[in-house]
């Protein structure tokens, strides 16, 4: 079914948004949306199943957006919005996502904010997503800057960056969010994470990177208490993790496939109380452990990794693991 977009010049109030909604959905095109909750006389809350803005300039401040009652509904869906600023807002998405796969298409995704080919600045906002398969923010070929924000109790990933674009999240807290990674970077996207606290993914990793040219740069972060590992990487992903701490992650701080060992830089990180999941040996990540593969005997020609370089990398991996009592105990038990 085709969607009819409404084109107006300016909307300056929540009442104005509601005026142009149809069947609990709002579709606006080529419009300036400039709403300041502090200027609203009474209601600062927007309740619509889905809001889609196309080619719009958007400024939102001090409002609460609740989305519920529609499968794959989004609090905000942005299409080719080149100027977008949100601050002091709260987003709650209770819709269900229909696609349970790791890479749902936009039409099958439920989330707080979906940015497609757009530029965003987000500051001091709160995101929650109790609906099944809900994600926090999804960026597709978009550039976003997130600061001083809180992501809590989101059923799937808090932030998923995919298909290009460069995004950055700083001074933010991510807790009790699910997905393969609470922070998830795939399909050649780039994500920078600085001074963030990433805690308690009940189903996956703290940070997960997949696919060629996908890159994460992480500095001064804490990554604690995840069901799987603190940081996971495979299938051509890469990144740089430095000055960060990893504590009490079920399947260890690192879940790095041998094919991407040389594309991961780790500097000055602290690992404590590793491998808290007693059943971790049953999962596939164990087989990706460079200490338990033949990489030091054969190298990895498909990734340009010589035997000499492979041994050097594995030696560094061994020293890193032996830095904590828990890791040393693990290595000894494998002999």
C-alpha cells in the first residue's frame, strides 16, 4: 500500500503534528518541524504509532514520544533529513518487530529512531524499547552524533549502524539492551564510542562488529556483565579498542575470529573476572579462539597473515589473557 506524504511549510507544536496524522500515523515531506516542549502549554507528549519525516529539517526539544499499537512502528523514521537535532527528549517504543533475523529490512524494523540517508545530532535523550525485537537507534547510510544519553531496557540493540555512514556516541550509558551486540556495527558502517558505559546485555555481546569495512573505535569505556563476550568481531570487521575495562563477561572479554585478528588493535585495556558463564565451552565463540586454532602453524593466507605474524599476534593474545588470575586459570586448564 502506497503512503501519501503531507507537505506543509512549518509545524511548531504537538497539536500541529496531530492535525496532519491519519490513522495514528504521520507522514510529512519537505517541512520544517520545530517543536520545543518548554513552549507547550500543557501536553509535552506525542503518542502516534509511527512518525515518518522525509526531506525535512527537524528540531525537537523537551518532548516525549511514545509509539505503540503497530507492528514495525517507529517513534521517528527519518528519510533524507539533512538537518536534524534532538535534545532533552524521551523515546519509548512498544511496537513489535516482525523480523527476528539479525539484519531486518527497514520496513520490518521496530525502533525508537530510524535514520535513512540522514544527519542527526542527539543530546541528553532517553531511549527505551520494551516491545519484542525493538531497537533503539538504527542508522542506515547516515551520520549521527549522540552525547549524554541513556539507553535502557531495549529488547534488541541500543544502537545499530549499517550500510556505511560515520556515527559517534559519547558520554552515554547503555544498560539491559539485547541483540547480537548492545552496540552493533555491520555492513561497512563506522562507529566511534568514547567514555560510555555498556552493561548487561542478557542475550549477546556488549559490542559486536560484522562484515568487511565495518569498524568500531572505542576509547575509555566500561563493558561489563554481558551474556556473551564484551567485544565480538568476525567476517571482515575490525576496530581499535583502548583504555577500556571489561569485567564479568560470560564468555570472556574478547570473541574475535581468527580471520580478523590482524584488524583489531587493543591497547591499555583491563580485563577482570572473565568467563563467568560456566557453559561457555558449548558455544561457537570458543572455536574462534586464536589459542585453540592452527593459525600459529599455518598462518592465514586469506587475510595476508604470515606464520611469523600469526605467532606474534597469538603471543600477544596469550600475554593479555595472562594479565588476570582468571584468564591464567583458564589457560592452565586447557593444557
